[in-house]
């Protein structure tokens, strides 16, 4: 899907579900991995995650567009546009937008490298990052930690 096709789709969804025109720009962001889209308060443009533009994720894309348009229309009408606001929750529910971006496997999985064991109670702690054993202790009993293995 091109940016022009996406612009037309967003304008169509805005008219159909919100009854209002979308007068700003839609951009495709290829760097997004954890979010489906983003609404910018300063210039009112919307960015959409490029990974959702393939045909197999069409329904998820529509939900993301509805979510971002909810931010857009509420902000322009000076109502509560943030996730925690009641106006946002009510309008998003009414139009059927998605509350969260669906996980399509873009998030990087981090493998734990370090295993620490408490010298007193034997509690094990698996960590991705190295822990300063002189500064931190066991959260269960307060004992000293010992590095057991490193991958």
C-alpha cells in the first residue's frame, strides 16, 4: 500500500466512523516495531507502522487507524484525547478501534545471560544485564548474590 492509498483509506474511515473529514497528512513509518501508529499533536499528522500495510493485517490496520483518528478528532475538538481520558475510551469503544497494537512478532526477544544465586536462601535470579553484586542483594532475604553462570 502506498502513502496515497493509505491517505485515502484514512479519509474514508474518518468519514464513515466519525462523520468528520481528515484534513491532515498520513505518513508511513518503517522504523516502528512496538506501536501500530502515532498521532502528532503539533502538526496533527498520523504515522502508521509499515508492517501493518500488508493485506493479511487489513483488519488490524483499520483498528489502528480508528485508534489514531480517535486521538485526532478529540484533540481538534478540545476534548480528552489521551488514553486515560473518559472521552477517549467512550469514542474508541463506539467506533470499534483497537485499544492496543496487536503483536505480530516485531518485538525483539532478549535472552537472559546471567544467573545469580543468593548465598543464604538459594533464590535464583536470571538477568539480561549484569548486576553489581557489591551494591545489590537478594530481594527475598537480603543476602549476598553470587554470579553462577554467564552465557
